[in-house]
């Protein structure tokens, strides 16, 4: 497996991996899969976007992006990972986060947060394995696939330095 920064020509593969999560799963609250062009814009806008290749094929991606647009939030990254269906449990998600989280720390981020539609034990297990801790749940905040959905939030402190940011 190779984990590397995403390139613009990875957008089609990332869109392909993400589409079933949009159409067949409550894991994301999007309801229309993004186009290749829209995915390329997301890759370009992220602080860091990584892809995992297995035998030359992209099997997953993870990114750290803007948590909220207001300036005081700029040291917190919202993170997410998507693994191609049929490849869960293969270590792709772990490999991606093993590269993403230290890179965000090195870039000066103080914390990483992730929101997970409930239930999603695979995502919860991945985040727990990296030390993310529960910080709260928004109850019934999204309607998808015929049901109200909760979103649980977890957080990982990337730095314990109390000094003001550089």
C-alpha cells in the first residue's frame, strides 16, 4: 500500500469511492454525488488530502479540511476518511490516518475533529484507535434514507502546547 498526497487526476477515483456513501449510506448527509470537477475542487481546498493505493488502484482517501470558516478556528482541522466499499478492514483507513494526523500536527494544527453519522462502528473504531475522544452528539440533525440521523463528534488533541500559536 502506498499513501501519498492526492493529485488533481485522483479526483475521479475519489468521486467513485465516495458516490456509494452518498447514494446508499447515511455516512454522509450529501444526497447527490459530487462530480469529478467538484471533487477536484475539494481536493484543492483541503489542508491535506491523501489517497491510498493498493496494487496501483486508489482504494481510499482521507483529508483534513477547514473546521469552520471563522479565523479563531484555523488551528482545528475536520478530518474524514473513506475506504472503497469491499475494502473495509483492510488497513486502508488506518494507513491514511497514520500519515494524515502527524502531518496536520506538523503543519501547526492543535486539534482534529470528526463527525460520524450514527451508527457507524467502523468509523468509531478507527477514530478510537487513534485516540479520538467523544465530545458530543447532535441528535436527529439529518434526514437520510428514511430516518432521522444522529451525528457523534470526536476530537483528538494534536498538541498540548499552551503557548499562543505561531
